[in-house]
C-alpha cells in the first residue's frame, strides 16, 4: 500500500514539474547559420582545381593564374564578440563558418575585409602568427588582409609572378614618421532572416580586384605592392565591389 | 553453507586485484618546456591524443633514438645521421646507409617539430605525422635497412626494453607502433628557441648594426622578402612548413612534393626549412647543393631558375633575382647566424 502511495506522489510531482516547465520556459527558436564563402571569376565559380593554370583574363586584358589565395575577414555581425577568420581558398580551409544557436529573427549581415586599425595590432593573434600572415614592422606591423599570388603573361609574353598583397596602407616618405591609412573596409550584405538552418553564400568575385574603379595593369603593378601606398589605396577601392550576397536558403 | 563460498570468492577477488595492481604503472606526464616567445606568439604544439608525452615515453624514445639495434646490422641509430651537436643533421650532402648507399636528399635537422601544424614531414612531405615518419628510415634499404619484425624481436629479447615499454605504455609487448610512438615523443621535446635573436626579441640583448640591417633585408619585400616563407619576429619557427619551388632548377630530376601529391603543379617543390641553427646544418637545400650560406644567398639574389612551378614570391626571375648589394648579403648572413642556438645543441637532455 505504501509503495502505491509513493508511486502516485512521484508521478504527480513529475507531471506538475513537466507542465510547469512548459509554461515557464518557452525559449525562442534558435538556428544554426553557415556562411559559405565561394570564389568566382565573374560568372565562373573557382575551386582549388582551377588554381595554377593561366586561364583567367583581367579587365586590362592580361591572362593570369591563381596560385595562392588567403584573406582575412573580421567582426562578422552575426557573432557577438570580436572575431576574425582566415580563409585559405587553395587549401579549402576556413571557407565555411558555422554560427550555432542564433535566435530566429532578422539580422544585418556585415563583416570587415581585413582588420580595422584598432584590431590590427602587431603579433597579438596566435593563429595568424602561426599562419605566417604578419606584416613587417617596417610597414607598421599588423597583418596581411589578403595574399593573392599567381602568374600573368607579361608584355614579353612570358609568365611572371604577381603578389597582390593587401595590408594597411603606409606612406614611408618619411621613414621616421610613417603615415597610415586604414584600407580595411566593411562589407554590408543587407538584411537576412534566420529561421531553421540557414545557409548563406558570400561570393568573392576575384575579377573585381583588377577592375573597378581602377583598371589594374599587372605589367606595372605586380610585386612589392605592400610598401606601395598608392597601390594599397587602389586595391582598397577595387575591393569595395568584390563581395556580394549569393544564395540564401 | 553459503558463507564459506562468499569468503573464498572474496579472497580470490582480492588476490587477483592486488596482483593486477602491481602490474599497472601510470607514467608521469611530461611537461614540455615551451619557450616564452613560442607560448606568446604561436598556437599550441601538436601532441596526438593517442600519444601524450610522458617522462617514461620520452626517456624510452631517447634511448631508442640512439640505439643501433634499430638498424639491420646494428651499426646505425637515428642519431647516426641526426647528431645533436649538429642540430640533428650530419653535415653531409647525402648520408650513407648501413650498406654504404647514399640517398638523394640532405638530412633534415630536427627541432620544433611539434609546431609543424600541417604535420607533413620530410623534404617532400611524404610522411604524415611524426610517428609515421619514424617508421620509414628503419626499413628503408638505403638507410637503416632493417626488418621491423627483427628490430622488435631484438628489443623484446633485451633485458631492459620490455620493462621500459611496460612503464611507458602499459605493456611489455613491443611492436613497431610503440617504438615510433616513443621516438616521436622524444622528438617533440627537441625545442630550439634560445638564440641571440630570441634574446633580442625578449629585450635581453641588442643586435649589431649588421644583424639589424640583415633582419631588415630579410623582412623587406623589395630586397630579401624571406619572411613570406621563413617566418618573422611574430613566427619564431622561422618557417611556414609549406612547400615551395624556390627556383633551384629549370627542369626537375627530383619532383619533390609533386611525386607525393601526383599533381604536376607541385613538381620541384620542397619544404621550407627553418632558418634556425644554420651554423650547424650545412650543406643547404633538399639536395645539399650549397656548401655555404653565401651560396644560398647568392642563389636567391642572382641564381633563380625559371620553371612553370616557380613560386610567384620569387622576384625578378628573368634577372636571376633581386641582386642584393654585397653589404646586404653580408648583413643578411649576420642576421641568419643570430638564430644560432648553442644551448640547443649542447642540451644534456638531447645527448646520448
């Protein structure tokens, strides 16, 4: 008899506890969002299999290949804390960023290409140091924003290397008084609605780096661009139109 | 009547447990001595979950590293080609195996291996993981030319090794996998991070004018531009551990990384070695073709050979390179030698 009472009480307690939970703890729905960075040469999507072959033609008419493509983005708006991500296209590393437990609602999707001056502090990010992504102190330190290496067919009809490396622009006219210009920039891809699992494609069109508004002449600007103040500013201007929102589902 | 059986069972259980307890030995975790600069600048070293460092494992690995039983005719140990006093090289262009045959690659130095984040080892990246790497030279016919089964048998029959394996790995049954695990543990302790330049970065010493200018040449994209592949003050490994064609040849006898990946775009690529301890690791390059640092610097300055896979970071290839001034070359050498770590080569923990 005593056992039966105990069972009844226990069942009652369990039931009331469950119903209480249902009433008191309604959680807003949460979703996982995945940002997929894809890379394109105009309409053609690029994978690592497209690397190392001189098969692309830039706005200036120069044929070129991609051998290495690594770039840094920071402060994705969907993440709360300060954040940065190194994307290595050739190694297919970092191209997908998963953001778990995001409350279902509308968000502005934005991020920064490179680091702002405030975040671009020399030597402080172990992952970037380990990836050899630093900028020499003589150029103000901090980190690369992008390393885009390849070969192009030059005016002598020979394959030559180019290093389209973007960093914070530095004017070294007076080596004792370096002048900097923040060449990182924010990309705002508009409003997205997060519900259930959302996949968001962010497209980088590499052709834009050579196109708009500055038609890039690789025969003139190919290597040693890091200390080139004017080149860095031009690269920043061209970068404005490189990213766009792709498929969202 | 039941009780006597219970007592008998309890006694049996007790004696069984106590004898088992005697056999189980828990190895002592090994505390890796990570230089301050490494701890500050780099992500954590790679220690496989299935092969944590222990005092007993490292000591066993060291003993095996110096033991000639690992070769077919008991004449060579790992240390025969990887001498601690030479930053774990042998200062030969190519090393002779137990039968006097020579390979086609220069012996690589061994240090800071736990920070090879991609875990591709050897000049051509053919070995994935240190444990895997340690397997190959033992059985390679032009190196130690041993049969692993016979090596294991020799170790198993020794008076010392079964107990050492029991203490390190909980079993006295030796196999090749445990041997390479122990050697890899020892190799992960080979850390070099106390050169003059490290001390300079820690504010403990200053550089000469030549060393400082040499560092600037190293870091200047218009001059040496060495930092893109060989680290910097923010990457104290002084290597990216990646594979590059640095313009040694116009055509390739040795495909290097390309022979491993099967991708012709990787032909002629070899791992960037660390530029630490160059004072001890001559000759240089994957085939030891350069006897001196002057030859190395001259190669990058004037000797680049064009090929389809040459790295785009190699500048002015049509002119052979960037043509450094004599002063810059000399200063660059002075800087490179400031990465000499004598404490490393004399560390008693690494000697036989």
